[in-house]
C-alpha cells in the first residue's frame, strides 16, 4: 500500500481510432496501461443518488472507464481528496493501491467498466474508512 497519494492517480488517454463508421479503442496490457488485466467487471443500472465503491485496495491497480454516460470518482489518501468527473470512453482513471475511492453522481444510462490487475480477493479490500485511516497513519 505504501505511501501512495491521490496525486499518483491520473487520467489516462486511451488509443482512439475514429472513422465515419464510428470509433474504436483497444487496450493493451503494459502498453496502454501500466499493468496486466486479470479481471474485468462493469457497473450499470445504478439508480440516481446511489454511491458505489467506498473501499480501498491493498495491492490492486484499477483503470476505471466511463463506457457510457458520466460519473464522479472521489479519491482520498487520508490527507488529500481529489474528485474526477469522467465522461469519455477513451479516457480512464488509473487508481493505484492504497487509495480510498467512492463513485457517485452517475448519469442516467451510464456504464462504468473496471480493469483490474488481479482476480477478486476479499483480503485485498479495506472496507472501513476508519480502518483505512488507521493503516495510512502507520505508513
């Protein structure tokens, strides 16, 4: 988890090829993103006013992409907070380990896809903000 900060998280522009027939974006491991994708999941049909996330990861890297619509991602490293509003499918937010995240303000019909560096592991999650603050204070 290290001494990661919200300033280590960044928006990545993904390759986009535009044609008259539409656009395409492909993502290559360790080329377009700094990790190998081991898991993919997506959020959709999120009701208005609902918040997703509300956790941190000890070791997991994620790239969060708005495939359709828009939403906000609020990050915390225990000292600083940053909010990213994302709404373009060829841009994604890279979140490194040791960062608390909350996703909210989903537009109607939005779809959020998450590319993760490892398979699901419950032990990698920190689900309590108080526990997160405690862990970060010891680093």
